[in-house]
C-alpha cells in the first residue's frame, strides 16, 4: 500500500496503527490491487457501537492505480488492452464508487453488499474502503455451486432486482451508473464485435441489444454476477453477499440470471434444471416485490416479458464471447440452443403478418 494511502486510511478510520496488510488479488489487467488491512482500535466516524462497521478492525481496500501503458497486447490476459478498453475500465471504477455512495443503502440482508466505509481520490489513485465480508460472517467462496447454492444466488439477484425495478421511461435516477449495465454491452464492445465470425448472430446483434434495452420493465443489473463474486455464510439458510459493482446499470434482470447460471452450473445441469431455476428466481422476485413495495409494477406482466427475454439475454452474452474468446468453455451446446431460440424469436417478431 502506498504510504499516502496508508496515512489516509489510518486517519479516516481513527486507528492507532495499521497492523497488517495482505494482498488479496490484483485487479483485472493490472489496474490496481485489493488488500485486506488489519487496523488497531479503529473509531470509524459516525459509527454506532451496535453496528458491525464500528468494530471493523479488518477492512478491504480497493486501490485503483491504472497502468501507465495502454498499448494493445499489454497486461490484459487476452490481449484486449486497447484505448477503448482503458476508458471502459476507468469508467467502471467511477460507477462502482457511485453505486456504493448513492445506491447500496437500498440493499438489505436479502441482497447483502459490503458496507462502504470511505472513498477518496489520492495521488496514488482512487481508493475504496469496504467492510471485510469475511469478518462480517461471509467467509466461504465457491468455484461451482450445488442446487442449494444456485438457489441462494438466484434469490439474491431477485431481491436486488426488486429494489430497483422501474419502467423503461424512469431512467433519470440512475444517471451516475452505466446507462446499460453488464460488462459485455454491445455499445462498449466494438472491438470484440468486429472480430466476431460472420453469421446470423452477428447480423442480429443490434436487434438483440435493442430487444433487451427497450423492454418495458427495467431494473439495475449487477453486470458481473458470477459465482466468484458471491460470498457465502456458514449457515445454509443465510443469504450470500455480492461484491464487485463496476458494471452495474439499467437492464433486464435476465441478463444477470443467464450470466450467473453460465458461471456456476454445467451445460447438462442447465438443460435439466432450467425451468426449476427460473421458477426459483421468479418466485423470489414476486415475494421480494411484495415485501419491498414495488406493487406499482404488475408481476405477471413482468414475468411474461422477462421469460421471453431469457434466451435473448443468453444470445447477447454469446455474441460477446464469440468475439472476445472464440472457443470459450461457456460456448456450450446449451448456450447455442438459447441463441437459436433467440434468433427464432427475433425472426418471428420481424416477419410481416399476412395483413400487413
């Protein structure tokens, strides 16, 4: 940790000293690091002694320090280190900062996020200090999930989406986030689109994008809702917590659902349990809407709309993968079947009726 960052953290936390700094991971493409910092006797400002954050002797520090070189083929593991990629990453950290500052407070225990303790722009770069979810009781990470874990993740998404549900024309309140959420959004991925193989999916990419963006019912999507970003509690009946809000923005909730399933279950399990997983999500969404006062949106209409968009959301992600990493392990038979369903749906939507 740079000395000025350490001094600022000790000052803002009121700690008598910094006892230990552990490297957790390097940020994607070398844009900084995540650290676990142990503090001695912190007295966080405006803290209530009954809250866990007032006792936050261990915190997570996200230090954003972009590399000086953004030449193609730089630190990016797949060689996508372009000026477009650089601008997108810088914006993603601004969005994450805005989410924690202005929107994370709407999340409760059913869609737990880390509490943001402090933020700053320092000479060494942007810094975000978060509650250590390990210390808060969410120490378990998984590479893949059993049915219980999948259901917990889907319920987290449903409760998160319910808090931010709105109609398409109610966009002004989210101006500090991505206009369209997810890291694979078509408008932010022109380089990957250009490298896609020619074919029906590439020809339909704009229509798929418009179909998702123009749906009547919108929410905030997490935008990178993969299993690696879920933190689980020891108790099987306790909801998990989610981290990494760099690509949060408006969108159809099916984007998160399709992407989450792609991250944690096999092709065969998607095939076998698709209907059950979707039922878990929509049952949880209905309950969350009722609990959190979003009755202004009629649930049946929303469910009918979003179920039709489930294969469209898959096709949107497949479009990205085919340009970004042809041959990716997520390009399974199931994902291609979803893509074909999406293309058939779009074909029906754009076929003139006999009366036209």
